[in-house]
C-alpha cells in the first residue's frame, strides 16, 4: 500500500470520526424536589426518545440525583422520567432539542405525588430498600413434598422503569374513547376511595405475601383493599354462574414447574387493565427459577374490548426480616378532597 493511499484512508477515517463526534450532543442535570433540593436515593432511569426515529436512549440516575446522556445523535427528543410511586410525580418534557456539539443542562423538577413527600411512604423506594436489606437470598428453588415449586414467601416487585405509557391496553375504538373520557375526569386512583387497585394485586408496587398449601394459595397484599385473594388448587372449575366481582374467581393448575392461574368473573370496572367488559379473562403464569426470584407473566383477554391479548411481565424479589403492616383504608379517609365524590369506572 502506497503512502498516498494510506494518507487518504487516514484522512477519510478522521473525517468520519469528526462528523460522528460533532453530529452528537449531550444532556445532563439533577432531580429537584419542590423545595429546590436535589433528590437522592432514586434509581429509576431517564429516557430520551427520538421523535423522528423512535429510538430510545436510557441513562440511570445516580444515588446523588444526577443523570447524564452523552453522544446523543442530534435531533428532537421526548424526555421521560417514570416514577413508580408515590413520593414524586413522573416527569416528561416533549421537544427537547439536542444540537450537534451541544452540552445541554436540564434539571428535572419533580412535583410531590399522592403522599405529598412523606418520607418513608413511597412503595417504590421501600421496595429497593427492602430488597437491599434482605441481602443475598439466592439458592435453589424450594419445593413442596410433591416436587412442585413452593411460592411461599414475602415478595416485592422490582419497580417498573419503562417509559410512561409504553405498554397501554390494546383497546378497541369504543373502549379507547371511554378511556379518554375517564382520563379527562382527572379522578384519583381507586385506592383513594378504598377500592381495589388492580384485578391482579401481585402486579402492584406494594409488598405481598404468598401462603402456598396443597389445595389453596392465599395472597396477602399490603395497602390494598380487600388485602387478600384466593387461588384454588383443588381441581375445581371456574363457576359458570358467578356474580361479577373485583377479583373474579381464580383456579390454578400446573404446567411443569409453572403455576398457571386462570381468572374470570370480573365486573366491568375492575381497574388495572383499562376499559374492559365482564368478558375479561386473565391468565397468570408464576415461576420461581431460584429461591429469591419470582417471575410473573400476565395475559389479559377481552374479545369485546381488546384488539388482541394484553401481556405484561413482572419480576419480584424475596424479602426477609419484614412483615406486612395493617392497613385500614377508611380510617381518616376524606374523599371530599377529590374532584369526584366516588371512583368511576365509566364516565
């Protein structure tokens, strides 16, 4: 190879590198609470989603409350910081422009969420604390006398760090229209009215305990109304006639080491799965690949309200050294503070 050709290749490589560097930018900042203080102790990531390409970039928040994106392609982005609950509100900012070679400083000013900044009253932050305090609980999957996995234990779901609205229910047009009307009401979460928060309580951000026997699984959940759920393992079928209820009727069966729970008989205003009808059927698949990990896949089907099955996945960690606390929702609850006097599942 001649010196001339080597020089040309080197110059071309330099131009490509130079273009790559100077066509990118960066953005960094801090999380700020309503008092103007930096928020520490959160680990949820910040997302930058390119408006034109849809490409998503992610940066973790440090324990000191800072985030930083470097080498972002120049363009216009939607910035998104999802907060699992309940101390700080989620934050989003559309049309954040990153210019080539720019270093942008952008602090995220988070408002108080439903607990108004009460320290120690954020389930998402408590989840991380309890998981860390439990230490290393890894080991083989515990098994029952029949060889099946034993799901007994106290569990906490890992906080959801996906961008807000990244996995909405696949609603048919009529259901989507009703959902928009409900959103416009600006009503509080049904928990504010002492009502269940989801058709499947183990998908929430609160600690829960599973008591596993041969013929019955009982799930106990903190900060949830009514706080318990039964899954029958005695071979019974779901009743053909069932008065529609918030949690429906649940039966379980085994597929290898996977516990499959099928539930139907929901009322049409059970929350957690968007607008649906009484035809809603939910299938949960529980696996325990090791002592400290519980995996849950939830599939919701409603041919009258959905365009396709709706699938969500969760991962929980085993908690030790903790107990569920008593929760009496109606104690001191004043719904007159809210925009709507009662929670409404239909506008």
